[in-house]
C-alpha cells in the first residue's frame, strides 16, 4: 500500500514557484465559491511523524484567506473535554457551511497510537474505527466534503527526516522523544495505518496517501487534491441544489394550498392515526388527587435532591429530554423537577427553530455543543427528535434526511450513555380532547395566552400524522440503554410525579443505591 509513497517524487523550485502562484489564486477563488455553495470542507491530516503534516497545514494557511479557514490541532483532552464524550470536541470545532476546517491529530490519532503500541486489541480498534466511519458518514450525508491525507515516509526516510529537523536549531523543537519511540515501532505503526486506511476509506471519504519526503512535492500534491476535490463537489452540489429547489417549491405550493383550505383552525376535525399505535396502549385515566399529589411530590423531590447531589459528587451528569404534544405539561413538569435542585447545577435548554448559525452546521451540532460538564444536569425542552417529528411532518427535512436521522440519533445517544451520562427521554402524552380543553384555558388566562399560537392549531390538525411519527420514533430509538418513558399526561399531577420518580429510579440504578433505602 505505502510503496507508492516511497518513490522519491520531487518538484523543482522553478516548477514549485510557478505552480504555487496558480494554486494560490485558484484556492482563493474556490473559497469564495464555497461561501456561496454553503457546504463545509473538512480536511484531515494523519500519518507518520515528521512527514510534514504541520508544515503543509501552515503552507496552505498562508495561501488561503484566513477568514474562511480554521485549523484545529489536538493533544490530550483537557479537563473540560474529558468530562464530555470523546467526540464532543470534534463536533464543537466543525466548520460551518461555506468554510474549510483543517484537523491535525484529530479523531484518528488516539486509536492509531493505542493500537500500534498494543494498548488496545484489534477488536476494540475496529470498533473505534467503525465509530469514526459513522461520524464521517453522518457529516458527508449532510453535504460536507471530507478530504483525508495520510502523510507517509519510509522508515529510513523518517529517520533521516527526524535527524535533519533535530540538527536544525530552528526546527529541533519539532522532534520529541516520543517521535523516536514511535520510529522504533515503525513496523507496528505501518500495520495499524494500513488497517486504518482499509477500514475507513469509502467512496465519499477515501484516504489519499501523500509522499512526504520533499516539502515542495507534498505541498503541491495536497493543494492540487484539495482544489480538484472542492471543484468536483461544487459541481455535484450545484446539480443537487437545482433538484432540491424544485422539491422545496413544490412542497411550499402544496402547503400553501393546504393552509388556504383552513378557514378557522379551531374548527378543523382531527384525523386520527390510521392504525393502532404505542400511544393507544396508554391508560389515560390514571390520576392523582391533589392531596395525594402534594404528598407524593414532596416525597419524590426530597428523594431526587438526595440522589442528584450524590450523582454530582461522583461526577455523573444527566440529560433529560422532554417531547410531547403542545400543552401536554412539559414546562410544569420541568419546574417541579428543578425545584428539587440547586439552580447552579442544572440548565434548562429550550429549543425552537434553529438560528442561522445552527443551520450552518449538521443538525446535531447545536445539541452536541450544549453537553454539560461532569455532575451537571441538562434539561432539553424539545430536542434532536424534532428532526423526525416537526421537521418530518412540516417538510423542513427531506425524506432521506429524517429517515437517516434515526441511526444518527441512536449513535449520538449511545455515545452519551457510554460516557456514563444518565439519559432520560420523556414523551408526555395527552388525548385530543384534553388538548382542546387546555387550549381553551390558555385563551382565557392572560399570562398563559402567549403560549398558544396558530402553529399549535395547525399541529393539532395533523394529529394522526404526528402520532404515526411518534410511534415510529419510539419504535426505532427506544433502545435498551436509551429507552423512552411514556407519560400519561391527562392528569398533570400524575405526570409530574411519574417523571420525577422514574428519574430517581434511574439515578438509583446508576449509583448502585438500593431502591428500598429511602429517607426517613
């Protein structure tokens, strides 16, 4: 595999100067074209120590406009990064659409080093590569162009290169004892590198192996490849956007026609789900009377206070996700939850339509960036499930986008749980009749009137479609490690107590506390 990068390819200084001038001009123009095209370019550099990864990135940075270019280099995770899932820092640093991000020592670095030194076995290594491949496929499916360079040197070439750097007073700092240790294990690294490239090369995310012996050759080779890849992606993107524009136009016309038929949204007859769903199985008659509610609420809040403080002491975070019908009582349940906690230890994160900054990234980016540090509680009022609910029903996401979201969400939640985060997902369910009654109450009460919008009435008109979407959401994302808790919400008292109690049970399970060990 690597023989092709040990041929001694070189470029003369005259040819380099000529090509450099042309490439700089072309890359600068492509940056402007990219800004209009609105997709991100992610350039990953990996490979042999001393093969010129950092120098090549520096050269590219000097050729391109720094306003639309960001470089990210990683070392050992900081405390802030260690307290979140491994990929948090990579999601955080993803470039927005229209920009180029260059990544050094990124998501390939630790798995490769650990496997080359035998710290992890091949099965675990392959699992980590599979996660990386899934990460890259998610980004590529969302339109990102991913370019990956493996910078290579033969063993003798690497030794020569390291010695040359070491003997240069201005470059000696680049060579560390670790570089020489890795050189002694060269064959182990090459075996790992070969497995990495074979396992993580796909049509849209293939590796390019670059001969790194001569700086002029590698810099021109990398720049040419970036230029050609961006040009090709721009052509493909342009064709796809024409198709998307037609589809969006048709969808807008259909929605306008449908909305025009609604004279008074309050009079719209609900069309029920065509088949029995998981929500149909809930006993919506369950309730608590106010005296019992007050007793149970106080008891569960006391229990929660004790448990969440213990979780905080152990550095265990929680993420609570609230989804449900309009007027289902999510806000009230959240207020009863937070009443049992110190306000310094939790954050309530309400999510509505994405901002321009959020729209410039993969839809999961805005949720990844809000993951809390160890011991904190994050409460999501609406969440990433909007992709398979409102975005699906209202046509904000195309069919293939929301259909692939189930796998993307499962992967996201798997990483949360693997990191030790307590993840609770609540669907708060009410009947159409109960919702209509609550809408009426909101209209009558001045301080609640702001909660009721025309959008709520439109959503109600599509009750059956939403119920089918909820059913499929639960079917495809209620996993063993991240199950849904379905909450019968017609009686707010019952729903609030059930939510707090279920969270307490999960905290007890995570903390290894006997459920019968209760406060006096």
